[in-house]
C-alpha cells in the first residue's frame, strides 16, 4: 500500500523592517497579526523573505533619510519591497529614489498593505489549511460584497491526529471582541447581508484571552461565542433587517446550546457547521477530536425542538487508520439517526507532518473508496428527503447571481436558502425573476422542486 503523504504548500514568508515611533510599531504588529491570520510566516532575514515590508517614518528629514536608506538596503538584499507607514504619504519621493518598490501605502492603511502583500506574494493555499473554500479557476476570486467572512481567531489548541493546523498556525489566538464586532459592523454598513463567522474552533473563541471583556456600544461584552453571537444578532442592514449570520467550525461544547434560542428568534441564521468527522467513539479517540461526547444525538434533538428549521452541516472522514467495518457501520447508523442536512465526506489522506500517519492498521485504498461510496449514498438519500420536504414551502433566499434573459425573456437567478452556506452547500434556482433583482437581495421564494442537493422555485406572490 502507498504510504505517500500530501505535501502542504510552503508558507509564504514576510520580512519586516519597522522604523519610527511606538505608534508605527503598533501598526507593524497589526499588519503582522493580520498577515499571520492569512497564513503567512515571518522571515528572520532578508534572504528568507518572499517580500519585505518596510514600515517607514517621515516625521523629520533625518527620519526620511533613514527610511529611504532602509528601503534601499531591503531592495539590495531582497529586491521585493513594499513600503508602508508615515513616509508612504510621499510616494513620489520614494519612487524617485527607489523605482523598483512593488507598492507604497500610507500610515494606518492596513487593508492596502495586506492587499499589496496578497498581490505580490499570494498566500499559500491548500484544502488542509484553508478555512475559506477555494474557488475553482472559473469562479470569481473575490468574495462578493453581499457576503463576507469574519475571522474571529487563528490557530488551534487541539491536536487532532490528521491535522497540522496547530503546527502551521500556532495555538489559538483570538481577536478582541470589540475588533471583531467593529469589523462586522463596518462590513454590514458597507452592504454585507451575510456574515460567515470562521476560525479553526469557533466554540473556543476567547479561551486564550480568558474571555476578556471590552466595552462595545456602552455594554460590557466578553470574547465568548455566545456574547459574540448575541451582539452580531443586534446588527441591522440598511433596510433594518438583521444580516444572516452563520457560525462555522463549531464544536458541540455545552455552551453551543445557548445560541440555538437566538436562531429561533431570527437573530442568528439557523445553521450550524459542526465538523464531527466520525461517530464511532473508538475512531474519535484515535483522531483525538475535541468535544467527543456521547450525547450529541440527544442535543441535536433538543436543538431541533427549540429551532425546527436549524440546518446542521458536517464533514466526515472515512478510512481513518484503525477504522473497522464495524466502526464504519456505526457511523452510517449514527448518520441515519442524526439526519444531518448537509454532509461532506472525505477519504482519509495522510498529510505530511500529521501524527495519524504513524498509526497502525491503515485502511486499504479500495476499502476507503467503497466506504466513501456508501457514505455518499446514505447522506445523499437523507439530503434528498430533507429537501423534498421543503417543496411547497416559502423560504427566504439570498440572491448570488442573476442571469441573462433567455429567448422567451425569462430571467433565472441563483441563490441560497438559510440552510446553504456559499461554496459548500446547495443552491436555490429561481425562474422568472424580475430584471430588477440583484445579488444580495433577500426574497421569499416558493419551492417547487428539489433534487439531492438543490432546490428550485419562484419568487412568492405577495
Ligand atoms: S480542532 Fe483539530 S482539526 Fe480543527 S484545527 Fe484544531 S487540530 Fe485541526
């Protein structure tokens, strides 16, 4: 049997030269924190950097000279230089002295610096390290304005056997709650209708900073998933309605129960993405999964009692080392009972550096394939039945794309129900929509038909 592992793309490395006052230093730290969250590593010398950031000072002439000299040194040593900071306001002077700088941005322009780094040293991507699904080559690369990812922390304190995130991204590092909420508020003010909360472990948000409280709009708010969810539920879009807020990568710790009533009240989108990965207690133990507790099925039942429309999405790994036919059947039986709305399945793949690679009893490839086909068959059947039960109902649908009129003048649109996160779940295809419909609009749609993944319908008559 092959023992080949999947290599993770090398992390891009950033060099940083920080000049000037303490404020500039804080800026440098912010930029580096943000870049770290985007998957970059830091180089200790010029030679190891894919790009060098020079955070300049332009207060005095001597400081300007020092900044220009530092830029010159970075160009001589590395060649790929992005300039930011106070002297960035004098882009012409910088370019006159050093025409080969890649980009110049001014002080406190974090977004622009990060964008310049992304352009000149695109972050390494891979299905094992990215939280955000990677678009295919034909997709638009940028998140459309009507939905935005809200990253609340980086890194992870667990050590799941198949995962190398903690080695790559370090321990859990949560953002301040007020910074998270400020970003969410700005995104919604700029037109975002749907916020997708992401992290490696959303339920653990704030553990590393002892759930530190901050004042937000006159209230004390803790860096805790439930406080954050409650506050996100207070946001309003321009038309006065709450934006859709989805929680991804939630582990079923007890406090997750507290966000279900917010879903029932319409303040949070009734959707939870819980990466269960398996159901067999033995395999979960081998996987070293967090929140691996026996009562999950009962909790799912009570969540559905409180919020009948809650959609649960999850992912599962089949063929993990040591998974027997009995373990796999346990998983299938569990799925029959759990009746999850959306399921992604993966065949176990050894990732370079993961501890699972050293486990005994690897599952042969052909057995993995066979189990994969069986789990897909079960989950597609459950999904088809769940979607069929929606036929005849009227559901809110957020529009992602509006098509061109066909030869009969009919315009179609693609959207998603509250049970569908972008990129990973299904779609709702609407026929005969008005030409005034635009991406980001939320309409009420009557569902006419369904298949195993998607729904089909029309805008409901008022
Ligand atoms: S919880 Fe496990 S799978 Fe998720 S990032 Fe942490 S170590 Fe990896």
